């Protein structure tokens, strides 16, 4: 059933024009200013119920501001936002009762134990003492924190804190979950584990809005994506649609001696959809092509045995990094940046 | 559930949370108890050996003063605690929950009130050992304690507003030092004000801390007929003046800090 809803989501979500009963999140013309700075400059987006939307953008693009508005932490200066049909300004209290939020920093009380953290949040959702404790136990179990349940969160690793934070946002079984950069600063293994948890939640039918700087993350988890930059939506669609915007696949050769590249370029020209691009520094030749493996065979035939200098050859499909570069003119955060973030995170 | 009972319940949940921290961070207890003990001993024996107070021992003169100084300094804990919660993203978490908007502030100020009460008890016991005496009735002494705690609670709300606006725990503590030091020293806290320069004397006379101290001295019976107090209205009616200040502080800063809280989010 959710699979159906999800594929439906792929058709209707993301765009401002198509709206239906099934949209869990509707954002129209959202504007937020901080003094002279415009953080959001008319953002429109929708998220179909039961689907996952990846909100992408570089640092300072406005991703967190969107999340804070939708979770009632900030009041917009113009435009409106609804969660499950409830206005985030007028019905803020009712919105809070149906959403879960995991912010950028693992918002757990480090002096409380994992169990106490969850119990406290449960109490604040007014679950009652017994139910809050029961729910805390269930979630600790689910997020592999049972062994650490009675240790202060201060002693947790970054990944454990993040898991505890997500567990806290799930206490009230929210129908809509906001995850603001849920894996920033996590080591690769914790990130993979987090992805599995998020995918599980999505499979269970939770509507998720996820912000991330990691394109791989969005590609893996999100049904649809919205790319924002400087407070505006600059692209939206599925991963494939976004990739199609950037262009098709390329044939790439890497050689051991750059001197052979001009000769190769002449020989390969008839195979390409456009002129080959030669990067002598990287000793690389790149050629826009269409077709599959046979293109590679054809290319090698055109080179006519002159292949002794070839170090590597392959078909490359554009990934979201290419999308990002094409859309914003900037290189997206890479995993190098991710490991930097880890250092900064632990220093803080 | 009525919104009042929700506010009380959520406030208690947050109070418990803050008190758990006190339990888990022994340094906090140490600071809340050791530094007052140190102050009592230092002032009692350093100032006490040089400052003769007519008609009364210095220990008796000192203790109400040091009670007031300690609770005023204690209020910075409220501001620093809130700034820390804000910095760590906890306020974002709380604000995304359907809880009473006053709860985080109530929970913080009530927990700090408990800490202040503990400080006063520890100082009081230390004081009794080094020569302080309560010379009033049990009821008056209790009223003195209550008045001190009321003023401490009101100051906590003022510092709550500061904490939410300043947002950095270290800055809250250092900035408030600059204000609180003169506030507690340009007063009758440690020495009689009779020989202050005119301007300082005027400030000391109307300084609410002076009134708190004078009220505590009267309620604990630590006064002497020969000991002259300024004849300004504030020191002739110190209990009333303290109550007025507490009421004004609460009336201004409770609604103000709740309002700021409702719009605040970490950056």
C-alpha cells in the first residue's frame, strides 16, 4: 500500500502546481527575513503523504529555515505552510502534536540517561508515566541503545546521540518527521546505520522531510528532491529527472601520457554527441555519448589498437554532484567535508 | 487538562530534569555549597578583624549580607543554564513539543530556587559555627528565609531574559559579573554605608540589595539599636521595598522571557 502511495508521490510531490488530499506538507511562497538578509525568498514545495522529500542545498541555502518554519520554531514573514492540513502559525500547538523533529545538533540532555531523555520527552507529550516509560524502552531497543539505556547521554558516541535524538522525535509516533542533516558529522558506519533506520521509517509510511548536504544521502533515501540555493528553489524532481537536466552519460578515458589525448580526440570525435573535452592536467578525455557497453567497444575499435597508454576507460552517468555543480555553479560538499564536519562536531 | 495544570506538570518535568543534572554533576553542588562557605569564612575573619560594628558582632552583621550576595550571584546560573540549552539545541527540541511555553523557564527557575535554598542553609550552618545567631522568633526567621528566596526567584527571571538574549553561557556569567559585583558591594552588605561618598550612599540607600539585607537583618534579629540605618524610605520599610522590587521584577520579566522564549531558536 505504501509502495503505491510512494509511486504516487513521485508523480505529484515536489511541485507546487499539483496538490491533492495526499499532501502531508504544503509550503507556498514562504519568505523569511533576518534584518536585511533574506533567508527564504518564496519557497514552494509539497510532500506527498508517506513519501520522502530530500531538501538539498549548500550551507546557508535556507534548508534549516524551512525546517524551523515547518516545525513551528520560526514564524514566516510571508507565505504559508501546512502540515497535515494544519497551519504552522495558527495551529502551531496541533502541528507540534503530530510531528517529530530531529535538529542539526543532537538535542539530547547529556546529563540524563538515554532512558530518562526519552521518558522526559514522552511526559512532555503527555503520554502519562507508564506509557512514556514503555515507549522509551521500545525505542531504545529499536535503536540499539538498550545496553546504554542507563548511562548519561554524555558518555554516548556521536552516532548513539543521533540515534537517541531520532528516537526522541519518534516518541509520539509522528506522521510527519523532519530530519535536519541527520547524518552530518557521523562516521561512515553510523551514517549507513542511520540510513537504514530512516528507510525503515519511510517504509512504515512516515512522511519524511530530510535536509542534507550529501547528495548520495538524498539519492538513497528520497523519493523526490528539491534543491534550494539562496532561499529559492532552483530545481525539483526525482534523482533521475535532476540528472537528466544535467545531461546524459559520458565516455571517459584516463591515460598515462597526456600527449596521446589530442590524437585520441580526433579519432573518437565521430562517436560523440558533441566534441570531446580534454583535460590534460587530469590526463582525461571525456565524450558525451549515448548507448551502452557497445559504445565502449566501438571506441576501442576506433582507436585501432592504439591503446597502450590507456589507464582506465568507462561510461559515467552524471551523479548528483554533477547536478549540483550545474545548478549552482558550486561544488557540493564531499565526504572530505564530511570528515571535517566530524572533527568540528567532536571539538564542540 | 486545563492549561494551568499542563503548565504545572510540564514545569515539574523540566524541574526534575534540571535537578538530575545537579545530582550528576558533583562540581555544581560543590560550587553551590563550598564557595558560600568560603565567603562566610573569608569575610568573617578578614573583614571581621578590621571592621568594628557598633552594638553587634561582625558575624551577625555579615550573614544577612552574604545571604543576599550569594542569591544574587546564584541568579546567573539561571541565565547561563538557559543559554546552554539554547546553544545545544535543546530549546529547539522543547519548542517543537506540544508543551506549555512557560515550562522550560519555570523548570529552570524552580530548580535554581532549590539550589539557592541549599546555599542559604549551608551558609547558615557555617555562620552559626562562626558566631552568627538568629535572635528573632522562628516565624520571623522563616519569613526572612522566604523573603530572600522570593527576591532570588525574581532575580532568576531577570537573568532568564538575559540568558535567552545573550545566548552564550560564558558571556552571561561574565557580563552579569560586571553588573552584580557593584550591585552587591555598593550596598550595606559588608560594611555600614554611613561613610560612603554621597553618590554611592544614595545608590546604596535605594539599591534593592540593601533593602533585602536590611530586611533579613531585621527578620533574623541581627540589628542593634545603636546601629544607625539610613532614614530613607526604602531602608525604613525594607520588607515592603523588597516585596515591591520582587513583584516588579516578576511582573516584567516572567511575561517578557516567556515571550522571548516563544520566538527563540538556536542559530
